[in-house]
C-alpha cells in the first residue's frame, strides 16, 4: 500500500531518496537483501550522537526494508 510518494511511508521514502544508488547488487535473496539494507541503515544511526539515536529509533521501526529490497533488486536486475 502506497501512502507517501508511492512508498509505504515517509521513512521508507526517505531511505530510498538518499540511498537508492548505494546498493548495486544483491545475492538473489530478497530477505537477505532487506536485512543487509537494514543493517546498513542502522549502522548510519549507530554512528550518531545519543540524541539523534533516540530521535531516530522510532523512525527506524517504520522503514519497510522488504519494500526497499524488492524495488532495488528489480532495478538492479533491469540494468
């Protein structure tokens, strides 16, 4: 279900906006790819100060990593 610029929500859309060109290949397994994306995004937050980590904690839970993985995998396959 698309609720924000064609994405599940604003948080998912923002990850796509900033990182869609960051990932250039995947191993063919969407679940693994989604987990890899999530680990990467969470690592970006971990390197932040405590206030930023606390502020973003709720936003991280809203990101639809499977939606991102499926969309990016399709883009990669079409290249």
